[in-house]
């Protein structure tokens, strides 16, 4: 699947305006993907939005600024391709000067026009975790300053190879402020010049559940973290060492963590408390959910 898209950009406002309803692409083509076709890479400029073999769910995610578990509707519109999710090719000319938020609204209107999409929003309460300061206070070292390129692994083609430093932790990944290894069942991660807002997303990604930032620590910090996840939770170790982009919201695969991820929560929380002076505690969170009231399986003709 090839996508030149909008994922993880600022979410469009919940309340649509009359002006939003008028936002349209200059020209747009929408068609169901050819069975068995494979998407190929292409170069696209800022004036064109292109998807090849994109799940309808992905179009919704980009249009409304949501995660996959925040969408409820028919299976073909919300599932993976292997489970019956429908795939579409989209090509649209973006008006000159349009902002990313305006492009997202144009994509919303395109889905409404071509698929007769009708939706409403709900805000149910969901189980979550909160990262908070532990009883004896934080043990975080303030950042020594911006990361130097010499602290990162070389950025070259092929698999990334990080080297273990004298303290037993790896150097940083290329273009990232963290570096991690998952070796012999143990996770070791180095964080440099790192904000708590990004740290909670990295934890959320590993544990498969939403985590809110409750430390109120607004600085940037240098720290390391080591833990051994549940022996059945290799997924946690792998995800913990896959770096998200700065400011990226953790992409959750479903509304619920796996049993192995749940078993790893107390392990990770204990390590965070002992090493960083922080901890994870149970919480609830209102989750913005998009509910599909009506949508046609096939788009109208171009």
C-alpha cells in the first residue's frame, strides 16, 4: 500500500462550519482497488493527495484525525484487508495554499460525497493508564542539551545497527532521540533530550493502551530504562524499541491490549518507579469515537 497522506496531523475541529462544508478538492478520483493489484511508490507534490490500495478505515483516520480503534461501523469500513476491509485508490488535486487541516476537511467532504457517508461522534469513558510521579519524586536528569549527530547510529541503507555504550545501553537511532535493544528477553532504551509527552506515547505503543501524561514535568530529560517483559510478551519488547516520531500519537492496533501486554504493565511500572521515580496507575479517559450511521460500499462514479 502506498500512501501520501495526513496521518497524525492535528485533528480537525469537531464542530463543522458552513465554510468547512464548501471545502473541496479541485479534482478527485475515487475507485475501488483492482483485486490483486500491488501499490507502487510514486513521487507526489504538496498539491496532490494520493492513496493506492488504502483501507477505507485509513481514509477515515486521515480525514477525521483518529486512531483505528476510534472508529465504529461496518466490517468492510473498519477492518484490515485480510478480514474483509475494502481497499480504494484516491487521487486528488489540492487547491494552492490549503492547510493540512483544510485538506483533512476536503477528504471528509469527498467521503461524504462519494460514499454518502454520515457519522456522529461519541465520547465514551475507557480504561487507561496515567504516568505520574511516584511517592519519592522523579529521578530524571535534565537534558544536557540538543542531541549531537555523533550520539546517533549512522544513517545508512539497510538494517539499523546500534552499538552498546559503556553503560550497557545503546546509542540513539538515526534521526531520533531514543535508541533501544531487545536482547535475551531484556529491553534497554536510551532517551536523550526527551519530553514526557513523547515518553507516554512510547509506553502506550509498547503496552497497547492509552496512557495520559500526569507527571506535570514539562522539561526535556536524559534517562535510560531497562525491563524484562513477561516471557510471553515479546511483542512488548519489540514495540518498546520501535521509535515513534517526535509528537506522534501511539498507533494502537485495537481498543484492547493483549493479555501479554496487560501482564507486562506491572513489570514496566515497577521498572519506571525504581529507575525514574515515576509510575503507571489506573485511570479512565474519554475517547473520541466516530460512529458511522450510513455509508455506501461502492463510491459514486468519478
